[in-house]
């Protein structure tokens, strides 16, 4: 089923202990789209400025991504983010953010983008997420990402947006902040208890991203957790979360005839984990641009092997 | 195979967001012993003061732990630790530490403690760990824990102690600090490359404890990671790491006829994870004192179910 993603398309300037890049292609919608493109048709909705290059669009087109709803704002500048990572890549400092064309962005979806059955609301202002959600009222599966900023300054809107989604994908610290519950399971259960005041189903899947530790899945049915795929070389974590989301949502989109069971979601989590592991191996989108399906399949196989243990019974004392 | 553990026997005063306890039974050797007692015979070596109660020794005896090498130092005071945890239990502040009888402690092992085939060197000064290690030259499996303090002030001794062990069990931050390598896999590989200058085998198992995120296992053979067992109620994390070690080392001790394969180690990791999950459900040793083998087995079964995913193949695009 085709996927529509609404979110940022950006230029990123990134410095990590392993090097730096100036104004490389980035943005949540881009990272998401490249990952999801391994599974299904993807349509990207978001604004760019006059400074945005044709070769950047070509990166997405080369993976079959439909960029006809990428809106080029005349006289505008593309969203810009500059950040620097600490020695263990677990901390990062934002040096500069220039909203550019994102200031005053109002998502306009073409008929074909509105016809998608699957929608990913990348991290943008929650009222915009609600607006886009309203433009795809019949979408079969809608997932949402957000960030600490919106929990701080627009929590009510964010909660309303979450109530309209099937799946929430957040960093575990954000999930704690959003709910005020320090315990991950309790925080996830709290989100699963939300539902629209006007009636409707409310979220049924919560995914907590845990960075280098992996990710956890909480549904009404159960709990699942996967470690990150272990890497000796991590070059640039930028976009890992959106790549993860692209793997997760893409996998679900590619299985339109399956119920949204925990069994399906676990396979989706594994693909999300593996996609994210490739993304961080090089700067920006560099690794994803030449990734192949067989590389993904091989790493799924390895991840599977790395997480198995035998439950052989043992006579315990006491 | 009988297990000898050398380490602290303590009184802990602990405050968490869920309550507090004054001078309850604690210490690394105690937490380790209670967990390991589900698997095999355990002998505890460590000093206590005149203030140490008979009922505290009885807690260990009730689980079949041999406390005849617990040395009561006349005129001495039992090791005392006081700490307070933050709202999400991930940060803790040490309010007070009183070494008491641990100051000038020189481990004296009886013949039966020296006859154990399995040895756990809990977190004590690394020269003492080396000394004890030398008293069990033929032990089949020796594991060691340590802490940031010894990496700071006695790193050379610690490295020498590690070189004499089979298995190192550290928090992941300590593993990074010890090796100066921010990447977990690289840090573990570094430790696995160490070997005694006088010849010998060196460590072959590195376990990185990751708190609420679980734990990872690195051997020359491979990588394995397990999430923590998810709990909605965590009351007191004190002793979780030592309880984990008790489950891991205990499980290995209980399988004397098996090679130290990754397969065995993974099962040991699962038992370690489950034991630790019980420990944190109540203050100090409260939960462990009434834990049963069937409760452990049930949670192993659940943990197994929570970490499974199907590797069903999927035709990927590109």
C-alpha cells in the first residue's frame, strides 16, 4: 500500500568524532522515505527552498520515491540544521537551526498523496500533523513521531494528534516526558489508554526508540524488545530514528493483507532495526543510497541469530 | 559445582521515589549469593562487624548459602552504604560510605572455599581480587565485577585481575571507561584481546550490563543481547547487578559438563536477567528471600516469548 510521509526535507551540517559534512541532504521525511522505499511506494510531502538542488531530489527518485508533492517555495531557503556529536555519539548539541521555508509551512497534499493507505507524520508541529491526518481520514495505518520541543510548548495539540494515530514512535525519554511516567511500560500503557474525545480507536502501538540499546514495542497484546544491531563503526547517528520509522512503517505497508498483530509488528521492528543500523554507518544518506535488499535480508538473518536463546528447562533450587 | 564469592556484606540505607529502608541487609556478595543459590552451592567470603546480626546471616543460610567464611571482626563495624535514587531510578547519589571492617580487609579463604570450581570476584579493590584469584588457581570459571573508582585509581591492577579471569561483568559505561573505547563492541573486543604477560588464557566472555535496557554478551564467537524483563513497578535497583551476576555465574556452575559455549552463556544471560528483575521489585533482598524456582521458570518462559520474532523472508525493492 502506498505510503505518504509529511515532514522535513533539509540540509544538515554535521560534525561527529569521525568527520564532518557541510549541507548534506537530510530531514526526517528524506530519511524515512529512503528506508520505506525498500518496501513500498512512497510519496514525500514537504517544502524546500530555491537553494534545494535537483541532485538531492534525484537521490530520492533513484529509490523510486515520488517527489511530486515536494513544494519548492520561491524565494525561500531550505530547512537547515547544524549539530555536533560527543565522543560516544550519545549526546549531541544543536549549533544552528534555520526554519527557512518551514516557517509558515502549510501541508498541501495532492490527490494521490491523500489516497495513500499508510501515513507517517514525521516530527513537525502537532497542529500540522492533525491537519494532515484529517486529509487522509480513511488511512489504514497512521504513525507519528514528535520531539521534546512539542511536548514542552504544544502538548495538548500533540496528545490530540496522537489520539488520531495508530502508532506512536518516540524516544524513550520523550515517552517519559510526554506522560510524566518514569517507567517505560507504564508510560506506554498510558498512551495506549488515550482515545479521541469525539470517539474513535486511539493509538494501539507504542514504539520506544532507545538509541544504541535498540527499541521496545508495547501493545495491548504484549511487549517486545530488540537490541540495536551491534556495529563497531558508527559514523553519524543523524536520521537513525526516521530510518527506523521508515523500516517499521514500510514493512507494515508491504503487508496489506495481514492483521496488525504483534507477530507482524515484531517482524517490522526487526526490519526497522536493521535499516537504522545501515543508516548510521556513514554520513547522512550516503550508506542508504547504495544499500541493497540482499544486504538488509542478510542482516535480518544475523539479528535473528543474535537474539535467540534456548529456554531449556532447569531444575532450580527452592 | 560449588561457587565461592568474595565481596561486600553490608548494611544499606536506601531512598527511592517509592520509600526508604534503614540499614537493611545488602552488599555485593549477599545479592550474588542469594541469586546463585537457586543453581548451586554457594560459599560467601567477606568481613562483617560486631554490629552484624544473626538474623542477617540467617537470610543467607535459609537459601542454603554457606556463611562459615563470613569473618566477624571484633570491635569492627559492618560496611555501610547510603544512597538515594532519582525519579526514574537511572541516577543515584551516594550519600555516605563507611568502609568499616572493609578497611584493611584481607580475604582468608578456608580450604572448602578454595576448593570451589567457580569463583566470583565481586567489586572490591583489584589487588584483593588478584590475591583471591591466586588462592583458587584451578578454578574452572572465574568472573569479575568492578567499578569506576578502581578504573580511576587502580586501573593497572584491575587489568591484571581481568587477565586472570574468564568473564568480566561490567556496566557498559565502565567498559567504555576501562578501555577508552566509546563503542561497546570495540570495547569488549579490546578486553577479549588481553592475556596475562606470563602466559595463560585471558578473558573469553564480556558481559555489559545496561541497566533498564538489559545486557549484552560479547565473546570471540559472537554477540548476544537481551532486554531487561519489563516491569511496571521497580522499587529499588540496589543489588540488581550482583543479582544478575549471581544468576549468570550460578547457571554456568550448574552445568559443569557443558562447554562454555555461546549457547550456554545465552541461557545463563536469560536466567541472570530474570533474577535481576525480581530483585528490583522490592527493597534490598526482600523479594529474593521469598522467590521460588517456579517463579523464575515462569519468567524465563515469558522473556523467551518477548524476544522472539519470525525471520519470514520478504522480497525487498532494490
